[in-house]
């Protein structure tokens, strides 16, 4: 910032005195008795401080201030020279933004002090202005960068949306086109498997049983993918009705009667005939299918599965407990997290996708149920489902 001072006064002695003193203080000084010339100097030299006489013959200092008003306080400081200590224009001058008054005759100490303080004030404003400009540049840079990031994110989101739509279409085609044929295949293989003992040698019986189990697992995987896709898209509708819990459970167990027979797993049911739950029957079937399938899968040959239900606080507590291999403590928290798929081979080399419990969790929320798992590795697993009754 240049230490430039412009002096406009019709008194040559005053101009000479002020110029001499300020030049000794290493200020750049431009002085004139002509207001028009002074204003030209103002545009040329951009002074930091203007010392202006208030009472001049051709034009009043107030008029000069009014011409310079837009820059006063922002770009430069004005010190008014006056021989009147109680001039009626003092308030008007301050309203126009002047820095201070300097009384005539000019005193040396007062002049130096006012100029020094005015220069410090202008230096502070100059520094503040630079910082403001730098801050505005930084904000603009950040804004531009943020705008670029937002645009990039929008493009990425659009690409992800397209990818998700394609994924949904593929999954829909996959599940819708496979569910019905697979269901027919499973039913036919189940019939063959149940009747293979009559007239078939042991090798053929084993082969039919293996094919049946593979088809059943594939059907369960397809059903789980179908249900999971619908959950993610919010397409699953809850249509609750009063259902006899034991009846729904028996229908589900029919699907696994051959599996339990071959593994010699004893399934006991302790559920009163009158217990009813208020849920969507289709979703309850899917939950029970997955829970019983897992219980059988991880039960040891000749193991036990105990299914109980009782009414607790106007809700039904359904418990499916097995004495199988159990679940490791570090694996248990991940079982229903789709981002951390966890699956292990069953005790008879049964395969799985790790999706079943995730589906159970999602569907439980939809039907207003609460599902919890307790397990000890090597001792078995107990899954509790709290079902609504109204």
C-alpha cells in the first residue's frame, strides 16, 4: 500500500506546512489549492489519506465529500481541515464517512498523530480487503470443486441407477422364469425320491436323492433371491390374516420330511392347536422354510430339532432349537448382514447361499415380527421369532 497523502486547501501556507512535515515523515505528498486539479490528482495517485479544507471560495468541502462518497471509508480516509471548532457541518461530515477533523492552525503533533493513525487504519483495511479477496477466491475454488464433485456424483449415481435397473431386470427374469419350472422339478423329484425305494437299487436311490437335494437347494436359493429383490425394491406387501401356527408349520415340514428321514433327525413339535398368529401367510412360509432348512442343514445325523410356541404378552414366541454344530461367536453378528455374506457347508455337505437369514430378517420386519439368534459353537442354535396375534 502506497503512503500517499493528497492535500486540498486554498491556503498556501497551510499546504506548505503540511507538505513539509509529511515529507519529513517519508510520506508521498501531493498538494494543491485548486479543487478541480486536486480531484484529478485523486484519480491519478489514489491517495490513502485526503486532507481537505472545509471552507474554500469556489466549492464547499461538503460538496467535494459528496462527490467522493462512494470511496470514503472503503478506499481512503478523509481528514477535514477547519478553523471552526463547532462547525454546524461536523455531523454531516461524519455522516459522509470522514476519519477525523484537524483544526487550524495546524499543530505538528496532532498532524503527525492523525496521519499515522489514518495510515494504520488504511493499512488494516487494505490487509482486510486482501484477506477478503483471498477468502472469496478460496471459496470460489472450493465452490467450483464442490460443483465438479456434485456433477461427478450425479453422473455416478445415474450410472449406478442404470446398473441397478439392469440388475433388477436380470434378477426378475432369472427368478420369474426359474421359480415355476424349478418348483415342478422339485415336486417331481420329491415323488421319485419317495418312491425310489421300491424297485431301484441303492446306487439309483442315492443318485435320485442327491439330485432332489440339489434341486431343492436351487429352488430355495431362487426363492430367496426373488424375495430379497422384492424387499429391496419395496414391492412386498403385508397382507396379514389369522393363521393357525401349527398348521402352517406342518405344511412347511412336509417339504423336509425326506431330508429329516435320511439324516435321521428327529423333529418334535410342542405347539397347542389353538395358537393363532396374525401375519401374512406367504411370508411366514418363507421364514419357516429358511429356518427349518438351516436347522436341518447344520444338525448332525441322528440329531434333534425341537419346535415350541407359547403365548407371551399377547404375542406368540416361536422357538426353533437344534443340537447341531452351532455358530462361532465371531460369525454370529454377521449372519443377517447382506454386505458380509457368511455360509458354511452343512453336516452332510449341503450347500447354501448365506441369504436365507437375511430374508428372514427382512420379512420379519415387514410382518411385524422380531427375530433373534442364540448359538454356541458345538452345542446348537436357538432361533426365536416373536409373532403378532392382532
